[in-house]
C-alpha cells in the first residue's frame, strides 16, 4: 500500500523513536519511503528509500544485518511492488549497521551495484578507502589515503581519555562476540562496486542526483542531493528531532569541526525543499534545522564551560557527568564530551594536560 506523504500519523516529540510502520509512503516523485524496525541506540526504525526509474529501482539504506531483518526488507519491497530483479543499485549512506547491514546480501541477490562514499569502511575493515580531498582534509588536492583498521569489540581497548569502556555483562559480551563471528561467516560484507566523492553525479529516479560528502557523524557519511526535485537524502547527518552522535573515537582529530563544515555544506545547497532523513519523517526547513543542531552543540559547549569553571582541571568522565543526565552516563556520553573538548583545544579555547589515566581538561570561561 502506498499513501501520500501528507497523510501521516501523529508524531511524538522524538520522531526517530517511532516504531516502524508497514505502510509504504510516497515522499517525492519516484521516491518511496519504507520503514524498517530496529532497536538500536534508542531508535525505533530506519528509513529505507526506493528510487524508481525506467531501469528499475535504487534502494538506500536497507537496514540491519541478519535473516529476520532481511525478511522484513523483502516484505517491504513486496508491499511496494518491487521485485529483486528490478533493483539495479543499493546505496549506503554511512558505516553504521542499521544502514549497511543488509546491503551486501541485497546487492548480491539482486545482482545490483553497491554504492558508498569513497571513505566507506565497516567493522570488517576496508583498508583501501580514502578521505575526500574536496572537504578540506588535504589542501594539496591529492587523496588523503589512510590505513583504516577494523572495529574490534570496543571493550577490548582503552578510550583515548584513558579509561576502559563500560563493559557489557559477560553473557552479552559473549553473545556479541558470537554474533560478530557469525556475521563474518554467513553475511556478505557490503563491499562497494562504485564509490562517490563530493559533486559526483549518479542517475537515480530518472534524474541526476549529486553526492555530498558530510563527515562528522562518521568519516564516510554521504548525503545525496536531488536539485531537480528539491530533495536531500540526509542519512543520519541531519535528523528532524534529534542530533546525531559525534564520537571522539574515530580517525578524525576534530569530528565536531568536520560536522559543522558538513552542516554548512548542506545549508549552501540550493533548491532543497524536502529533507529525507534516515530516521524520522521528511521535513522542509533544512536551514532552520541546521541552525537548531548548531545551537544544540553551542549549548553543550556552554555547559562544558560552566562545568569546567566549577570543577577546574577535570577528567572527561567527570565533565561528562556534569553535562549529561545520569540515565545516559557511560561511553557514548564520554565520547561526545571528548569530541567537544578536543574541538575546544584545537580552537585554543581549552587546555589539556597529562596523558592516559591522568588526562585532564580546563575550558576557558565565557567571554
């Protein structure tokens, strides 16, 4: 069943937490939205988009790995009237499993091209990918290629601020280790057959759609801009009611600065009248949402200044507990606190001293 985009159910305060609907929604000319259920860091669904053209269909972000999730992908495709034989392209916006998990299997079974940004990697590791020089990573203009390491279990190594990750219970760790081993054996890693860089055009839904490189949430994040119809497929980069996690654990030395530059890149896009996010409902006010997201991070930096004024020299853990609610204390809160602190150090607005377990920060007061 396909219904018009305007006929939407009532929305709770956080759209991204909504449970997945089984309905297929038309959100633009030749563009279908299919919601896949997930239980992933507090989210309730991921949006899988289908872009229909004379050749068939391109699919964006087909959800989590595993047979249960894949069956739901197949069910949504049937509801939309899309047989596997018509899928010619599978596109992944970035390297989080709720976006790439089923991409390898879907591309293989549909004999489809698998498209990502050139910097794409997964927890299997993809050592030949390069960062996009058009985004300021290499002012000389050459590709900035780096060895990308596979993502081991996070509790197996210390954090950059010198603590151990909060280890899940032993049973959960064993379950996750077995799951990762099973994934390696049974599910095809989403190895791209085509990669894109900023400004590259790809023909989707019968028109040219352009790659927009948007690192920050991940180093390989890809948005897609359809200027003819005013659409922006924003992945996790710009969401309607929550801000994406900015982690200090990646390869980018200042992911928050990269995120801000990426937001500015999107704000400069012309003719965007409808943003199609990976979670939550489509929305219209791109620049207004970008302003709100920046304001959120400005508020967090202000909270860090206040916390530092109270504590003096302090650890990442202590500062994170001042700016986050107790219900979210832990590795993710600490990682985002670390990213904000490192950003302030780069700007010359904070100092750090020590190393490993003795690493401490002092943030400059408000001026």
